[in-house]
């Protein structure tokens, strides 16, 4: 009996321990099962909070992107970007258009004779080259000057905040920006035309073949078309979101001319010099196109201006008196006398040379006749 009691007590103790261990393990498992979802919930909650924070930061950054700010330095940088290339192009055009002479056709030889039409066409191209060079150089100079003045204005003045640099330009520098872009593009186009005119005459001078002429012309035209296309794309994009001057370079130039006329005719602050510039530029373009369309070749006799020609004066005339002439007429007469003396000396030299050749021909004939006579006598 005692043995069974001892056994029973031991069994009870072991059963109690087993139940206690089971309860502890069950509680641990339960805690683990409860803890895992809570951890996943915390992870999900953390991700959700991150997404909320990122969306809120994105919203804040979006709001910050449209916050009013000072964009004058950015606008100043844009004008400087136009000023430096315009100055470089101006230097090149001055060297090409005025510092170096236009190519000339060589003199006619037995191997190559140029027609009068070809020489007249080259002479017309030379005159066109001068006009195009003048318009292109002045256009680029306008870009340099206007950009420099606008940069000074952006630096010196205090502008109200805007949402972007495009808004600042549209509000306070629309005329200057459209003018700078228009004149820069016109100057570049004129520069390409100058290159083509010079290359055309140079190829004629070296007797280039027709395929080579076509290759040079088509290559230059292709570059010009690509330049205009690049400008059209830039004008079309504008400030983004469909805001710009139009869809092509024509829209840009029209916008610039309309703004210039609007500023020139403003009654509160009129611009008489701007009105004069518009009128003079219109006159220049009309005259240029009129000359290109109606000017004939150089074979047409040009009228002689009596004021520029030398007068016919008889110095042996008793009624002629040098004292009655003005200072300008006296200088002109002296110049005409010098030219007349040079022409007289030149004619005498030519006559002497031709006379010497005739004398040599006569001496050669006499020598040949004497040789023939001696041969006849000997025979």
C-alpha cells in the first residue's frame, strides 16, 4: 500500500509536470501564433505609412514645383546662351562677308571661255552676297546688343516672383526674347546663304562638273532645311504644356513683329525709333527684292553721271580761267588731268610695242627676202 502511494505520488508529480510543460508549450505556441500576425500587421502598417509619406512628399514636391520663385537668374542665363553664339557668328560673318573679297571668275583662255550670261550671273550673286552679309551681320549684332541690355535689366531690377522662367519671360521680357530668337535664326540662315553663294562661284571658277555642283547645292540646302526644322521644333515646344509662340519660325517672326509694332505705337510710352526701324527695314527688303527681280545683266549700258565723269575742258582756251573754279572742281580737274596723262602714256607704250613688233616683222621679211635672193643666185 505504501508502495502504491509512493507510486501514485510519483505519477501525480510526473502528470503535473507533463501538464505544466504542455500548458507552457501551448502558451508559447499560442503566443507565437498571435505574434506572427501582429508582426505582419506591423510590416504592412510600416509599408502603408511609407507609401503615405512618399505620396505626401510627392504632393509636397508637386506643390513646391509650382511655388512662386525668383527666376531672373535663369532668364539671365538664357539670354547669355544667345549672346555668346551670336557674337562668334558675327565675327565669322564679318570676316567672310567684308574682310575677304568675293570669288571671281578667271579670265577667258583658249581652254575655257565664260559666257556673258555666266559672268553677269556671278556679278549679280556678288551684289546679293553684299546685301545678305549686311542683313545677317546687323541681325546678329541686334542679338548681342539686346541680350546684353536684357541681362543688365534682369540683374539690376527686382522682379515679382513667378511659377517658372517661361512665365517671367512672357510677362517681363517677351519682346526681347522673341526678338533675340528671330534675329539669331535670320542671321544663321543668311550665313548659310553667304556660304552657298561663295561656294557656287568658286566651283564655277575651278570648272566643277554638274554633279559636283548639284552635290554642293543639295548638301547646303539639306543643312538649311534641318536648321529650320530644329527651330520649328523648338518654337512648337515653347515653354511646355502647349504654351509657346506657335508651330514654326514664321509664327515666331510674326509674334516678334506684332510685339514690336505694339510697343512702338504705345501711346503711353511711344517708340519713334522703333517705328523708324520698321519702316526702314520694310523699305530695304522691298528694294532688295525689286532689284533681284528686275535687275538685268551687266551688258546693259549704264547711264553716265556727268557729275562723276571728267569734264571736257580746253586748257588752251583764252576764256578758261582756273581761278574761277571752286576747290572741289579744281581737285576734280587735276585728277582728270592725271588720268588723261596716264592714259596717254599707256597708249604710247602700246603703240611703241606694236610698232616695234611691226618693225621686227619687216626686218624678218627683208632678211628672208635677201636669203631667198642669195639662194637663187647660188643656184
